[in-house]
C-alpha cells in the first residue's frame, strides 16, 4: 500500500469501462424483453463469454487460490466442480429449459407445475440464493480495496453497488451481456499474464518446490500488521518480534513461542499488533487454518482436522455439479439464446472458457506457499492473488502487474454482481412487486436486490469467499436441481411433490448455510455436514419429491404429456411455438415497450 496509485487507477478504469459499455446497452435496450433476456438473440460464442464472465466470481478469482494455499490440493475440487457443473447442465437441462419459454426459474416452475404457489416458493428461493451469492462479491470488493489501497471496508462495497446499479438500471440483460463478455477476457488476461512473469522469477530463484520439506518458512524478513484479534497455532518453535499484546499482556520485542500441547493453548494476538518474522522462521498459522506439511498439503483428501475428508469432497462435488443448474444468474442466460441447439453450443463453449481460466489460480496458491506464507498467519489467504505479484516483481513492473490483477478482481465482482442483480431483480419485479413484467418493476427490484446483501457483507463472517459461494451452490443443488431434473425428465412429478421438496430443501440447506456463516464450522462430522450439506440434503429432496408425487397423483399438472413432448422435441418440428408465457409476461421475442 506504499504506492497505491496504479491499483486505484486500475479500479477506476474497470468501473469507467463497465459504465461506458453499460451506456451502449442503454442505446440498444428499448423493450422489456431486452431488459430480461436480451430479446433472445445472443449468439452462442457471445453468450458463452458473458456466462463465463459472470460465473467467474470473487470465489474464482480470489477464493480458489486462497483455499488451495490454506488447505492444499483437496481444494482443487472447487475449480473442477465449477467447470464440470456445466457438463451436467449441458446434458440434462440447457436445451429443454430453453424450449419452455421461461424467463426465470420461477417461470419454469409455473409452466411445468401450473401452480402459482410453486412459483412463489421458487421466487423466494431465487432471491435467497442470489443474496447468498452476492454477499461474497461485496466482501471480495471490500477485501481487495482494503488490501491494495487501505480503503475502509464500506468503500469497495459502495463502488460495486454504484457501478452495478448504473449498468443494470440503464440497459438490463442486453447491457449486462456486452459488459460481461468484455469482463471475461479482462479477467483471463489479469489472472494469466502475471503468472507468466512470476514463473520466470520463480525459475530464476531456483524453482523451489512448494511441497518440499515441512511447514512453510519465510524467505525474507516479513512484517505483518493485524487488523483483528488473531489466535495462532504454533507448530514449530518460532521467534517473533511483536509490538502489541499477546494473551492480554503488552509485548515490545522478541518472543519465543513453543508448539502448543493442545488446541486450547493457542496464542492470542490482539488487533493492532505488529508481528515481524525473520527470514527462515517457520510460520505460525491462524487458528482456523490447519497446519499442513509439504506432503499433506499436496495430497488430496489429507486429514486436516476439518471433518471427514472424503465426505467433504463428495458433498462438495455434488453441490457444484448439481448446483450450477440451479443458480438463477446462470440458468436465465440460456434463455437469451435463439433456440435449444444454441443453448447446448453455449454450454460447451463455456466449459472450454472456464477450463482455460482455472488453470491459473492453483499456480498462485503454489507460489504463495513459497513467497507469501505470512498469509497463513493472518488467515487472509484470499489476498494471495493480490499480494503475490508485488512480492515477486518489485518496482514499476510489479506495480503495473499488481494493477492488472486488481483490475481483474474488480471485473470479477462487477460481472457476477451484475448477473445476479439482473436475475434477482427480474424475480422481484415480476413476482414480489407488481406481479407483472415491467421495466419500472425491474429497476425497483434491482435496488432491493443489492441493498440487502451489501448490508450483510459489512458484517463479520466466519467463512472464506469460496466457502460462502459453495454454500449457495449447496442450496441451489438442494432445491432447483431436483425440480429441474425431475420436472424435465419425469412426468409423474406433482404439484404437491415439487412444493414439498422445495420447502424441505430450502429449509435444511438454508439453515446449514446460515449456521456455518454465523457460527463457523465446528470440528468433526457434525461440522462437516453443516459446512457441506449437499451430500444429505440433495438425495433427501429427490426422494421427498418422488415419494410425495407418487402418493399424490391427483395433483399432477394438466397437459403434462404435451408439455413433455415440447420440452424434448427438436425446434424444427415447431412444437415449441406453443410455449405460453405465464400471465403478465412479455410475448416471446419482443417485449412490450417501456
């Protein structure tokens, strides 16, 4: 933060570019259909870039590298799941959903189930999932701006809220589509180019192995300022120079810390303390980070004290694979395609674009274990992508590269927040404000859509960025995934079965997410089941929907066989033309004028 001008200019540049492109969207957006689904005229390549742009969120740009740095190779399941989820969506959902004629997930729920009550429950779930996903975007913006320029926590939130609202209110989905396509390529450049320079420096440094030896040690004298109370795990004897308080006692000088005999014997450093580690000293870890030696850090499913490793892995993968299809800002994108074939092509291109991006965050984590191990002491491992270029590339070049990374990070927050805001605003505008599609209802919904999560993001949270996003995936997988899969592929799904499953999944997965975010993750199986609930909530909801449907055949929607034929017949037969939007929706193709 000594020279913050390059990073500040980078943030300003991304915001101005976003607003400028949003202004172009204002000129192009003239109808309700433009605002909600870009008049369903977006090409597969353009749409894939936009989907990738909004999907690569704070969790992808900052969180994945931070998780791998802290918890090792086991966390690589996150990028694998983020990408593979689109394969499941491609095979099971994309084309049939496009043929329903639905703007949003609640639209699909009503078209499939012919029930306004199911629609209202789906609307509440969309808003809840959207808010849960928006919180880490605002937290990431706050963390980034504090890390690079020392701004107060609210500043990053305020900037993202202002830019997102201007862009969304100006041009809706058409404006957001153009902006997010641009932001994907900016994010890919911002994550990839610095790695290439840093790998050159790493090679010139003798290519040290991040998994070699025991616990990480500092390569140079490092000073850390603690902004909050930090409890440390001391795994090897270490000498620190501390100016502050340790366990309530004032200390100004050198302190020798021995490994704790038990977790209860951890060391508490007060907020405001300054800690200096000499070169070659082993790094104590923040209490929430389990110390891993080189071999366990590089091995998936290593025992790390956070609960059953295999359970967490399988539950995480289930949440990511099935949760993707239930994310409101993802699924609405496929309705902007002209037809089901284009929707499939879009999903295939997205897999390639995401795969190209996710090659790079693990490299930041590996280099961070060598050059920024002090982040394990503070627990702020989500900042490794932001801080690593400055450590490896000093001088003007380092500032320029750091500015590029900062620009990419803000592009991540803005693009994902924009997509989520459009999705949540659409549901609020249609279902919870005026009960009909209108541009004014959409704009009011957009303000509400960002106000709540922005306020929540300023509160303390017990989990990292990627973990919070993982909880949103778990809720989506426990609610909309069963509704979509069974609704598209099983004609016996009844109104009562769908409604019961949505309520059960929403309550159980939502409660687990709330407990984890508020109280943190307890140790053992119980903690793992709350932090990663998908392994038990998803099968339970599928069973509940199917069993209740079989017990209530009298609530089978009318005309279900004709609808199922329309979902699965190719567009060339013309059967999809009978799609009837819900009452009050804009007609397909071109919506009502503003």
